């Protein structure tokens, strides 16, 4: 199975900060990488697919990049509604696997 | 509007069985793969199983292979998860999720609210 490792596990940031989350796959997955946002008590929300394509309705301050084994999710200017946990997910092969999550907290 | 409504969760003893259902509406159910994803209390997301649009490609997490069975009925717009030989570590909120495409490894663009499964004696 492909292992997905996110870093950091958590971070604190101010509103307006630029935030970067990293996701690393245990083997090459091409661009088959998705990102989700989850707020407490809510279902995950689909943000990005194929590493860099924004799902409809997702603000342009979210940006995904990478290929192969290394990927990043960047929030260019953190907004109050962005404080949440973010998960990466590989869609290269079954079984599909998620990263352990990165919790973004208010500083 | 896409809606996914899970049902069938509850408290069950270890070793027993449970069947989850997901009723879908707002899209052409038979055109998309579907998934079950679970989240143990305070933990991350775990993909449980996926099924493609015509049920000829199915995948499972290693942790449930041989115990869980995913199925779908396109005529009834419904997804199912038969869970046998349940263990305490299967305790989680189980989400039904709609894939972005027909393939079982595609990302999930819509999610239900989840149904809670608690395995305990």
C-alpha cells in the first residue's frame, strides 16, 4: 500500500499568513493527489484534485502543486474560515490512502 | 443538489454484523464510483472500500478485507456496506462519498454526514 505522510501535523498561524502543508508519498503517484478540508463535526470538503485543479467553488487562495512523491498545499492569505484540518489522499492505486492530517490553528 | 444519507449505524457487539446503507439523490448515481470512508473518534480519515459505477471493480482497505463487502444497486440509487466480524477498532463514523468520476481511486466531491458505528460489549 502507498503511505502518505503529511507535515507538519499541526501549525499555528495568523490571519493573512501564507501557509504551506507538505504531503509525501511512499512511491511515485504521478499527479493523482487530492486535498480535503475538514472542520470539527463536519464531513470533509473536497478542495483540489489531480494535484493542482481547484474544485468548483474553492477560493483561489488555495493552491496545490507537485508530482511524483512530493506535493504541497498552499493557502496564500489565511482567512478565519480556513482554520481546519487538511488531509491529502492518493488516488493512484487501490487501496486509496490518506495522510494523517494537518491541523491549522489560530495564533 | 447532491445528497447522500447514511443509515444503519449503531451499537453492536464484537464479532457481530451490521449493514450500512447510503441513499443518494441529486445526480445520476449509476455514472459514478462510490466510497465508504471512516473516521475513528479524534482520528484521521481512512478509506474503507470503493466500487466503480458498474460494480466490476471493487477495492478494500487491508484492515477490512475479507470482513466487509461493498455493493450498490443503481436502480435504487443506493450504496451498501456489509460489515461482518466487527472489532472494537471498527468503531468510527462511516461516511458515504461520491467519487468525482467512474473510477474507484478518484477523489470524493460529495460526502454524507456519516453514520456512527460503535463496536463494544
